[in-house]
């Protein structure tokens, strides 16, 4: 097995702001052990800071908890309650990277995720999709990244313990575009 190249065509150092109009933050969790229930967060932001090497880069992100959307208004409101996401007392989910590693044909972004006031180490399995101009944004230099992580919801105190309706694992999927800042 070979490590991915840390040479990325078009790679430049700098600070990149996440473009929420061209990015997605979604999750899925098993419901009744039968199917996956899916949702997304509509309001989020953050930065990628690329270092001399991709392995010297960092990521920070914040998600507005109250922006959860499942397509069912009553479920969205239920998820915002203290039993689940507790949007009133913990309005943001925050991720801060602590390091980036190359592993086989992908990158691993290690970090700390704070949700409901609890901070847990998390590793995102990331794929850097490329760097290039974005004609929809004045040809701004744009980076594309896909990433996934699987979390244990009870690590963050989400939902009742041993709930037969709700799976214990939550898969987070990120599709991110970020524009290079001047």
C-alpha cells in the first residue's frame, strides 16, 4: 500500500473560507434498525489553512445546531430539544483539527469535535478533490474536499441510551468547497 502523494496540482498556501452555497454537511443514523434517517445542517462556516505541505495544514469549522433540517418540521424541532441536540444551550458544533496524516490513498484529519458541550477526538477520512478556478465566484481559486466520520451519539449525550428507535452510530458526511482569500 502506498501513501497518497502530498503533491496536489495547483496547491498553494493560504487561508480558504468554506463556501456554504457550494458545500454540504449531512448525517445519517439508523432508525428502527431498518433504514437510515438523514438530515443536514444549513448554516455553517469555517476555514482551511494550507501550510507548506498539506500535512502542515489545519481546519476549523462551526455548525449552527438550530439549522438542522430533515425535511420534516416536527422532527427538526424535536432534534433541537434538550434530549437530542440541545440547540438552546449548545448552539454550535465546533471542529478543530489537531493534525493531518497520509494513509493509503486518503488523508486522515485528526481533530476535536465539540457538541453539546462535550469534546471528543474525531478522525475524518478525507479526499482532496482538487484546486482550480470557480467561474461562479469570479474565478476565485477554490479547493474541494470530501470527508466522512462515524461518531457514537452517546459520546455527546445525544438521545436516550439504549434507544430501540435510534442507532448508536452517526455517520457525518462533508462535501466542502472553500475559496482562497486574498
